[in-house]
C-alpha cells in the first residue's frame, strides 16, 4: 500500500486520537490549567523535564556525529546547544521563584524519564539514521537564522512605515517638523493598554493563579471580565461623541464640564448592557452567588474606569489616558490578588485630573434617550466586529480559553487599528469636516477635485493600515516560530482572522461615515452573528480559520461598497445634508 504524506499523517493522528484525549485529561494538565496544581507536583515535573533535556541534548549531539553530510551535522550540532537553552532558562527562573524554591528537588530521574531518554538515545545510536531523526523529531527546530532575519527586517520596515511621511494624499497641506515622531508617540500612547497589560500579566499570573473564589480560580473570573470590557466600552462610549455636541470644538475644559454633567445618566444607561452580560455569564458558567458577585463587582468597577477614560480620549488628552492605564498596571503588579484595586486606582487617577469640573456630577443633565439607545446599538454592532469573538470564545470554552495565544494574535490587529486612528484618522476627519464646510459655497468642479483628494486620502489610510497589520502578523508568526513551531499554523490563522476583523471594522466605519449606516451595520452584524454561532459551537481557537474565510468575503464586499459609496462624496454629502433639512 502506498501512502501519501498528508494521508499518512491524518491516519496517524486519527489512530492515536484516544491516546491524545487521555493525555489531555491527565490531572497534571487539568490542574495546571485551572490553577489548582500543588507547587510540589509542579516542581517535580520541572525537575524531571530538566533531566530529560540533558539526555535529549546528548541525543542531538550523537545524531550530529552520525549525520551523512556537513549541513545536517551543523544543524544537529547547533540544535544540541540551542534547542534546550531557552527551556533551561525558563526552568531556572521557575525553580528560583519564592513559591517554588522550598519544594523538594529529585536527585535523579524517575524510571519514566530514564526509560524515555534511554529510548531516544538508543534509537539515535543503534537504529538507522532516519529512525534516529524520527525519534527526536518533536524537537526539530525551525530555521532560526532565516526566521530572525525576516523578523528583524519586518520590524524595521514597520517602524519606518509608522514614522515615515505619509503618501502624497496624506501630506497635502504640508507636514509639520517633527510630525513623524509625533505619530510614533501617538502610536505608543494608543498601544499603551496592550503594552502595559502585556508586560504585567506574565509577572502576576502565578500569584493570581494561586488565588480562588469559592473554588473558582481568580484568573478565570478576571478573564470573564477582560473579554467583555472592550466590547462594553464600545457600546457605552459610542453615544458620547454625539452627546457632547459642540463642546468638542470649545476645548478640553468645555468637554470635561459637559461630560461630567451627563456622566450619571451615561452610567445608568451603561447598566443595561452590563446586566445583560452578567445574565449571560451566569447562565453559561453556573457560578454560585459569591463568584458571580465578584464578577459583577469587577465588571462594574471596569465600567466606571472606562467611563473615566472617555473624556480624556475625546478631549485628545492621550497622555492622561495612558496615565490611567499605567496606574492600572502598577496596581495589578503591586497586588495581583486584590482584584478590585487596578480599576479603582486607574479611575482615581482620572478623577484627580478632572478637578473642579467633577462637581458638575452633582448637577446632572438628562440625555436624549432615542439618540443614546441608537448609538449604543451602533457601538454594539460596529465594535463587536473586533471584540465580540473573545467574549463568545470564553462562553464556549470557559477555562480552556487559550487567552495567551488569542491575545498575542490580536496584537497585529490592535497595531493596525491604532495606526489608523492615531496617524491617519485625524487628517481624514479634518478633510471631511473641511469638505462639509465648503459644500454650500464652492462650485461643482472644485468639489469634484476635493472629492478626488478625499478618496485618495481614505484609500491611502486604509492601505497603509492593512500593511501595518500584515507586518504585525509576520512579526508574531516569526516570533512564535522561534518559540513553538507546532503553534505556528494556529497562530497564523488567529492572526489573519483578527487582522481581517480590523479591516472590516475600518471599512464599516468609513461606509458609516459617508452616511450609509444601514450597510455598515449589516456588514458588521453578519460578522457578529456568524462569530457567535461558530465560536459557541466549536469553542476553540480553531474556529478562527472559518471566521477568517467569512471575513475575507465580508471585507471584499465591504471594499466594493466602500468604493461605491465614496465614488462621488460631493453628491453623497450633499444629499445627506438635503435629507437632514
């Protein structure tokens, strides 16, 4: 019988499916995942893994001696030194942790470890060379030199793109001296939550994992909130811009005073989507009242924190906005188990900056209910494209949510999103506002020329955001290739899907910007509905591959509709104004 490579691999994986399932259900793995594994057991595993790595390194060195040609010898010899170096560094760091340092360390390998190491070394020493290669195959390394080269090159190109002057369309009207560094700073400020939290969580994860609430691990409760807050922030933040009205043009103080006066009403309305989230989580998780109470309190604290940040964002005070996230991260690192502390400290930093304007809260103003509800629904659908998938995945997977992988793969999308809104959106918004201002007093020939310039500006903005996103995907995939090659296909799938989410979001925003809210909401709503159906059913990161296919089609359709709607902005804006009269 003749086997093709893929057919054989698929057959082999299917043949050992039962074995793999039993491995995945081992108490060591399940307890490690939910944070209930005893430190003594974890140290025992790490020490045995260290014994294994020593034997494995010797097997690679022996395989280098038996290699048939110089290139193979060089590869195996290099792998013998490199393949275990990073793992040993991690072992040393873990064993020196105060929580693990006192646990007993085995002086010799266990019978299981010794048997497996002997098997590998015997296969490498006495069996044919291909058999020896197959024995060590799970640890075969990636071509690191090439990967590092691609990684470095991509990072340099990305940095150049972010800080370089925009295209001809983007630099109409001139570029201020030092603008490129301003754009880079704007990018860093926009990325500050991702950067700060990305640096904080690896530091606090172990200590947080040791804390439980009525038998439920604290990380699971924190995760349940972290997947909901970004989507909630889109819902409760969208109405603010319209409700602030003309105060936005009168400076930060006017914005702040108006916002403080409507904040009580905004908070009360924010309780509706918050309550809905709590009900859904309660129904899916089956948590008891104590755990659900902690979830509710933590969610409400984050709602207040997000609302305290909105005014800084609207007023263009991104430094203050970043200070809030910095205070959040510092409080998280200081005491990870005090789950209420980060949002409280972050909110306090914003309240102190508000000063006397905070007194306007005591004289609250009402809001137009119809407009507010309408904009909240818009925020739920448009914002759901980029953020709803994490919430649905948590509902489906629960504690099996691969949060590290999903949020790592989200970073290219976040970078592209921040690039668009930090670097290009201000110019786009200025040009659109100018276009609408001159609509009534300039002739059609002049408006057509302005319309062409505006289209070029939008096209350049979207294209460059896509390039930044793709560059981010390459960086993440290359980084994963250096750390864990078996994860590369899945990482690539989730990265591409998340980047397509961003592209669809930007296309929907621009279609909505021209006045076609129905089309924008329809595109976004289809994505949210399909994401909910697929992620709740599959309940695994593998669901991102079909989602990527769906969003590729939605992006293609969105691009066609975007081009059609913006083909003649002079007519679109004119009729939009006429209908509003």
